C-alpha cells in the first residue's frame, strides 16, 4: 500500500511553497504567495472580477419575528450596489436566532430560493446558535449558457473582466459580507461561506478571494473545487469545460486532457484560504467528484498552514474510508456514506466547526 506521500508524488503537483519566479515561500511572505495563488487561479480558471463596489444599500421587504417556534427572525432583504452599467440588486433571506448577539453566520449560496429547503435546514442552524443568509444563485447569474447577457454578467464588460459564473456567485457572497460588516448581531470573526457541489466550488473561491470569511465549507465540490485534477477519476477538466464552459474564464478550456501542464492544481485553491479554516465534505458514492482526489488535495494544501506554525490537515497515513471525519486542524475533511447531495450529516459537521 502506498503512503500518502507516495500517492502525492505520483500526481506530480506544482509546488505550493514556491513562487512563480522560483523563490521559496516563507512564513513572512506567505500572504504574498497567497495573493499570487489567487491571481493564478483567476487568470487560469475562474476569471477576474470587478473591484468591490463603494457601497451596498440594504432594504428590508418583509420581516417575521418569532418564527420557527419562536427561535428565529426571518427578514427578506434586497442588496443593491453600483456597477459599470447602473445599479444591480438581488434578494436574500436572512434568518437569525431570536435576540442574537455576536452569533456565527453562514452565507449559503443555494440552488433554490426556498427557505427552508432540503439543503438549508433552518431549525438545525438556529438550534446551533447560528444565523444564515441565503443567496439564490440564479438571482445573480443564470446557471446556463446565456452568452453572459443576463444578471450580474450583463452589468460589466466581459472583455475587461474575464469572470465565469462561479466567480460571479462568489462576488455576490462578498456583497453579503459587506452587509454583515454593518450588523450588530454577527460575530465578524465567525462568518462562513457554504455551498454544495458547483456552489461548494463557489464557497472555496469566495473565501480565497475574500479574507473576511473565517471559513469555507465546500460540500462535494469535486472537479475544479477541492479535488486534485491531475490523475483524477470521474469528472475531468475536459468534461467540465465541455458541459459548463460558462462557469469559468475562457483560458481554462485549453487544459482539457492537459492537466499535467497546468501551472496550478486545486490544492492551490484550498491553500489560498490559509490560515483560515476550510471544511471539505465528500460522499463515498460520489465518484464523479472523486473522494480520494478531494482528500489528497487537503493533504497537499496542509503545507500552507504548517508553514505558518498551524495544524493543517491532521490525518492518518492512508486514504479515507466511509465514516472518517478529521477535524483536529484548520483543514477538516469528512467522508460519509451515500450519494452526491447536501445531507444534514454534512451540515452538522460544518455547524460544529464555526
Ligand atoms: C455536475 C458537474 C459537477 C458539479 C455538479 C453539481 O455533476 O459535473 O462539477 O459539481 O454538477 O453542481 O451538482
């Protein structure tokens, strides 16, 4: 049986702790390297986003106190901000524990607008003493091929900003973070971004590009999320670009079947969140995402935390088996039984990590 080190060597990953110019990375210049990692990933994969707007205006459209058996306050809000082509607005739903003061908050980018939703178990979140703000991703940019003509995509010139839709959804999560800076109820040091699958990829990109997030929870994010692309099984760079080209910048397409030529791999994305916290969820039947490649990515990314004198990914010297749950360091990973979906089991992991 191979050791983890041997398995990582076989993948021939680009070096995490070496600058593009060949210089080695130290504890002192980690933040410079971290920014370089984000820049490489924007240039090659997710595209560049516009700068943050000068302000975000928030209006309440509906409010319900003492909801969920008295445990929470639900508010429907509209967030508006200036763009290159006028004002852009999107709705969110905020659910906060009744009389909350200094509570952790999850910014959840979800597939459906419903609150609650099968991926958004409000009562469990409130019972854990946390608030949540739900973004419905199609309110930001339609998840389909529309030539970047709608939503946030239409508000900027894509020749200037090369972003794909994942980067757009992440940009919206940062606007929610702008709002959260202004509220009294939130613990500003315990704001997490969470999402499943394509929105797990989005959660990682959000935290990598916005250091105000204390944690990213990426559930079953797989290809071009947490999983290493080199020698990955299941979905490949070619497959994801063939089916979902609008998630990325155009540059990414060139790497189909050429993963070994990429000047990056997905451990760069995980590491770009260091020294903050990352929680990765995987499911044993989710072979499309490839749990082993997700796990090995966490193993490779761990070096960033270790460089900073932190515990990164604390794990045994073997590949994961169902039921594994490793969270002794800043990189947490679990592999549960079952298929690709956002289970309560996954939520319970993330709720105890914030
Ligand atoms: C597809 C896609 C994955 C993605 C998933 C999802 O399966 O190939 O990359 O993660 O959809 O978002 O559910």
